[in-house]
């Protein structure tokens, strides 16, 4: 088989997998929400622990870096907060992507679903976690008022 035909066949299979996974969007959104519930099922402080962790880190780094760089703390903290949240999202994707399919082993063995569905589930879980951490961290650190506190409800609305 020529290389061009094989490449076209693989591309067609990838597009078919993508369209099938998009068609199953209610399933992977629900599975992502179930992952969040499973993760924090016995914890009262669980979802807020990462928020508290980021808040303490941003305040500490903001105070230290403002002294080092001779900048006002209020000017420096939003950049530190955004950087830590973005880095947390990237590092969680990179660290947990290795166990993406092994963590979904029971689903893969039970029924034939597009493999991209499990990737969508994984990314949705990480995005919801990052959105929650970012809105609540920014609210606790900067006290930006009720407009930003309503943004903390965004992950709940996405999962309904």
C-alpha cells in the first residue's frame, strides 16, 4: 500500500473518531463530572484545598518578589496568580496524561467507544478544576467583588 493512501486512511480514521467522540458529548461531560464527584466524595475541604494552596503561594511569592523587584504588590500579584494557575493546568495535563487510558481501562474493556472520548473527559475534568481554582483564588486574593464571585459558579453551571 502506498504511503499516501495509508496516510489518508489514518486521517479518515482520526476524523471518524473525532466526530464520534463529539457525538458522545453528553457522555464525556457526565463522566468528567463524575470524576470530580469521585475525587472529592469524602472531603469537606477537598476542592478548596487547592484554592487555599494557590492563594498562600501567590501571597508569599507576591510579597517576596515585590521586595526583590521593587514593584508594588498589587501590580505583581495578578501576574503571579495567572502564571501559577496556567502552570498548574499545564503540569496537571502533562503528569496525568500518562494514566489517561489505564485509568479508563474498565470502560474501554466493557464497550467500544471512541478513544478520543476519554481524552475529552480528561481535558474537561482538568478544565473544570482549573476554572474553579482560578475564579475562587482570584476572588480570595483580590476581593474583586460580587461580579467575580459569580464566576465561581461557572463550573457548576457547565456541569449541569
